[in-house]
């Protein structure tokens, strides 16, 4: 696959920890506003610019995109962000809870996305694609990287290790306890050549960002009568991490009501699927098992292993088994993309959050899940299939604002 260096817009080192922000899509408008409160340098003013407009503003209002562009322009004008003089690649390390993952940040090609060299495993929603495409085109920039993964490569590992021995550009610990370290790689050719031997990459997190970057690039290509092929809009920002360093957390579920059944009736239906017993451990021990919380009690549900279609990359996923055997037939949950009776809770929030939402009366039942594996993700993507919604939750999240890719031509960048 192709990996291209770029002239990054990036923060002054003294401001990096203030600029760096969580991705736009992991926080609500109100959560983003609280995180950015009192911090005029937070990149949330670009990624979630609705925080600088009245709370009732439509998220697709023209002012949202204009405000994002104004914030980016302000950051450049005030020297919060400056542009590297030479095209570079960057090594980005994250440390969370004793676990370390180290990737490379550069630009990947929109044609590689289209040709499935960059493989996907989720469907995207048109309204979200439209929003981020407009965001890219208004900013004339990829404001946030797409999180890609790939099967490890010894040459890449060696070059990344060498780069991480130098003085970092940034090294700070964010408010959530995750340490972020970034190094600039000036001699980019060896890394680009090493990635040229990587056959495919996989979208781990950022399906809407990657689809929108592809759409924006194609729109700019079509609008340019002098398109030559080396323009920056042919590339989009990505952070590539080796799969053996990553961890997927479960993407848990909560359900508003029991579909007219009592808790005892739900449990009786579950016993027809496998073993059901009370438990004090809210974390399922293996795939094919779920922990359900209802009436202030956790239950372990272990499906009959003989009934799980191991040769089906979609049907064997726990998220599919849950929907097809429990949420749909027992609780009456329809399409989980649109059914308002089900909600999703990232594993980073823990099982206490599941208990809180049920005990408060907001929800009637919660499901703690065993996480999807990277092997399952790759198997689905390699088969050209699509995972059910909310199948994976990666942590730690990439911080936005540390490296921005603008779509200017090479001559003007």
C-alpha cells in the first residue's frame, strides 16, 4: 500500500496538550463543550464546532462548518498551529494502563481505499458521510486521522523503533491518563518503501472519516480541469498501527424495556438457548457467552457451542448471536441501526455504567459482551462482508489536532 509524507499543520510543542482533543464522534455536543470549557486552543473548536454555537443549533447548519473553518484559520493566524517546512512522516505512540501501541502517521491514497487495498468492515450512514465530507471540503483539510491496522512488518517495526530513539516533538499525558508521544521522521523514503510491501490495511476506527475523505478527494479531483495526480487531495490522513499491538474492547448494549415480558420470562426463554446462572462477575469468560443485568442481578448466559456456525464470519460473531438469538426474537429489537429501544455503551465505560443505566430506571436490561477479536475483524473484511453495527471499540483513541493534513497543492502548501 502507498504511504505518503505530508507537510503537517501541528501545534506549538508548548500547546500540544491543550490542542489535542478526543475525536469528534466519541462525545456528545455537551460533553465536548465541557471538555473545551476554558480552553480556546482545544481542537474540539474545529472538530465539534457546534460547541461555539447555541445549543439548539442544527448540527448540519451552515454556521457549524463556517465556525470550524474560522477556528482552524484562527489557530494558524495565532501561531497555535504551524506548518512543517518539509513533507514528513510521524511516529505516534500511546501508552494506556501499561499497554503500548506505536504507529505511523502519514497519508494514504483515495484510490487504495476505492480498490479495497484499505479494507472496511462496517456500513456507513449517508447523513454522517455527508457531514464529514462537507467538513473536509470546508476546512480544505483532513482534521482527524483514520485509524488503520495491518499485519506486522519487521522492516516497519525496525524503522519505527529507530525513529522513537530521537527527541520527540510531543510527549504529554492527557487528562484520561493516556500518554501520547510523537516523533517526526524526516527521512521518509525507507518507511514509505517498507509500507509498499504491506499488501492491505484495515479500517479499525473511522469508517465515516475514511469514506468522507475519499468522497472529498474525488469531488476535488472532478472539479479540477488540470488534475495531474500529485495533488494533496488524492491523499488522506491516517495512523497505521500493527495489529499485534492493538486491543478491542467490548461494545456493550442496553435495552429500554423487556418487550412486554417479565424478567423471569426473559430468563426462561434464554434457558432454551444454553446454560443460564446467576453470577457476581459481569464480564463473560469467552466468546459465545453474555452477561445480562436485570432486576439488580447479573446472569451468565452460555450459548450451546454446537449451534454456533464457526464457518460463518458474520453469523459466528457475538454481536450477531446476540441480535439473532436474544435481542430480536426474545426482546423484539429490530434493526439495531435504527431501533430506538437499544443503545450502545463503549467498553471503556465499564460494567458499572451498565448497572447505573439499568438501576436508574432509564433502561431495563444490559448486556456485557466478550470483545470481537482483530482476527474476526480481518476475516470479515477479507471476505468483503460487513459487520453488524457497533461491533468494535478500540482504545486508546487517537488524539485530534496533533497532526492535520491540508489539501493544498504541493506548490502552495
